[in-house]
C-alpha cells in the first residue's frame, strides 16, 4: 500500500483540531475537579453524620416529650385527688362546725334551764 497525498490528507482531516480540543478539560482542570469531588465527598459524609445525629436527637426529644406527657398526666391526677381531698376536708369541717353549733345551742338551753 502506497501512502499517497490524498490518503495522508484524509488521515489529517480525522485528527482533532484546536477547536475540537477546546471542549476537553486540561490536566489542571481535572485536578481541580478531583479536589472538588473529594471535598464534596467529605461534605456528604459530614452531612450523613449530621443527619444521623439529628435523628438521634429527634428520637431523644420524642422520648422526653412522651415522658413529660406522662409526668403531666400524673400531676393532673394528683391535683384532682388533692382537690377532691380538699373538698372532703372542707365538708368535714363544715359538718363539725354545724355539729358544734347544735351542741352549743343545746348547752345554752340547758344553761338557761339551770338558771331558772
């Protein structure tokens, strides 16, 4: 096979031109892209850790809120019991006062009869 000028021109036309190579990244651009990719990978790893920590914190917060709700229910129950006990005590005091008034009235009548 003879290498002719036409064959040589055809092969030259198949080669990339400066215009074609403008789209290709340079070594420094590839190195910068590699660095940016490594930084992005680190940032994503940090983000994953932060999200995991956030999930743990949310879980802890839910547990504390549930415990707080239980404690609040216990406090409400205790207040209701105290209120009921307070009413019972007040009713007993009122009953004792009425009883004492009746006894006092009876004693006053006896004292009046004794004076006669």
